[in-house]
C-alpha cells in the first residue's frame, strides 16, 4: 500500500477525488505527497503553499479548497497519522490476544505492526515524529489526546508482559518509553540510519532483523524467552 | 553552568563580548538564547532574524555581524553542540578507564556524562537533535563528520562492554543505536516526557533515576551485573 493510500485509509473520512491527468493520482493525494516531500527537506515553516502547489502541479487555490490552507493540511496530516498509528496498535494487540499469544509475544506483535505501519508511510512518519518535538498549541492538543491514549494502551500491554516491573513504576515508565522509542526512532531519523549505519528502515529485511532485536529486548526485560520460543 | 556558558565553552573560539545592559549577558549570548527559544517554538524556518533580534533586544545588524546571518547562526549552534557532545563522550570514557572501571561500567559513566551535558543546554539539545532529522546539505556534512566519529567511539565502547554481541554485527548495531537513543530521546522530546509521563528531563532526580534504568539495561545486555555491583 502506498503512502497516500495509508493516509486516505487511516483517516476514514469521505474524500472527494479529482483525477490528475499528470500521474493518475487525485489532486488531493498529489498535494499530500508534495507537501511531505518538501516538509522533510525544508521543514514545515520553510515550505510555502505555493511551492507545494507547484511541486504537485495543481492550482494553489486547491490547497485551500481541500485543506483550508497550510495549517489545515498540517492538522490533517498529524491527526491522520496518529489515528492510524493507534488503530494499528489496538488491532495488533487484539489479534495477538485472539490468537492466544502470551503477553510478551503481544509486545513483539504490536512492535511488528507499528513498524509495518510506518514503513508504509516513511515521509509522513518522519514528519509527524519531528513536528511532535515542537512546543506549540497543536502539539499540546495531540499529546493530550492521541499520546495519552497511546500511553494507556502501552501501559496495559506492559503490565501483562513484564509483571515484575509493576513494583517499580519508574522503571516501568522508562521501559515503556524505550519500547516506544525503539519503534519510532528508525522512522524519525532514517537518513542517519542510512548514511551512518548503512541500514534501510524502509526495507522488509530491516523489519525482520529489527524485530529479532526487539524480541531479544523483550526477553531481557521479562527475564525469560518470549512466548513459545517460536 | 548555564546554556550559554556551555555553548561558549564547547566551541572554544575567541568570542567578542559586548555587555548588554538589560540583563548583564553579552549581546552574542542574548542572540543565541533568543534564537533557541524561538526555534523551539516555531522551528528554524518559522523564525526570522528580526524576531530573534527583537527578543534579544539587540540591533538586527548584530546578528549578521556575529554569525553572518541566520544560516551562520544555525551552523554555529549545530557544530558547537556536537563538538561539545563528542568532547564529553571522549573525556568520560578516558576518565572511567583511568579510574580502572570495567567496560560495562564505562558505558554507564559515558551515558551519565552525556545526560549531564544535555541537561546543561536543554534548548540547544532539543534544537540540534530535531534539526538532525532533516534532509539537507548541512545535516549530511555533520553526519559525515561528527556522527561518524560518534559511531566509531561508541562501537569501541560496546565491543569491550558486550563482547558476546561482536559475533552478531546486526545486533551490535541495534544495541548501539538503542543506547544512543536512550541518551538522546529525553532531550529531543522533553515536553512529551513532561506532559504525558510527568517526568522532568532537566532535573537532577531525573538523571539519577534514569541512570539506574540505563545501568539495568547494560546489565541485561551484558548478561551480568555491571562493574563491581556498586
């Protein structure tokens, strides 16, 4: 599934599509694609609506029409990504439990699903993760909603998977943060991984090898082999 | 030591100071302080030289005079931080070895030093870590120099501390990346830690508690208690 498909799917809103003769994508998708590309090169504030429209090959007025301007586009991208992220998290947990997997195996399954989600939208993931490190009104609102929910879901997962951490709330929080960062970091700093470590965060082989490391991490944390030694 | 003191010290260049009657800081320090504050609120590209000068209470021409404009200011901040970071890393390793600490204890000492370094310059740390996730010429140059050297230094540390990882280069890289992220993440996303986890990355108590977690992480990785069970 492509980046755009994920965004369109993740959001779950009704979308008006206009065929774009240039490449067969809808105008809306072309705007999203160009915006993300330019945001990752020059930052959100360094990118003008005019540059986005030019790169997408659409009329500048359509950016306002679809997203209500640049701030609307920003809010749409952030909320779409985070909503899809949490949906994938919940779905992976539910499926792992339905399949009868033990709690520590669930941690591995959830990590796998979230890495897959980010691999499907490399530009968007990097952009959202980076924007979330800024200190502004939108970020505060997204934290109070999406990231609070994420914390709740991950805490629940962890309390089952590593029960010995329960007695030390500080360690439990640090372990949870480390798990979260482990999932997120390759997608926040993909060029660092590429240029300095020669790793390719977007590749299926990366996912497979990284999952093996995450599994070992969970094993070390829980102090025992994960699941059924699968 | 304050943020400004760290930047001025870390860089090691001769600095011309001009007394600023408003708060006793030099003009140069006032510009750096205001720039970092505004960059963390609106991003680098969203912040004008005019706004920096206004916030610092200095004439706009002085920003060009001291830094050769906004790009020069950016390069100065990035290089200063990374240079100080690597200096602290090397110094902590050398001191730990001179004190006869075993290799896994050295990993803990280096983490402690780097957390301390970032605590002394919270604004600057966050700004540099975030900028390093962009995809531009300056970032590529800084990666090829500073971050390549960081990788070399950390690899050397890790090969001594967790020799069993040597036989699995992939795991060794992931462990190294995780160690690096563990040290960096609280300072890239301090408001997330504050607002969602009620942790205060700038506080001495955070450093103490977090170090305890890092020590446990090293123990799990090395498969034995760190150092002399101190």
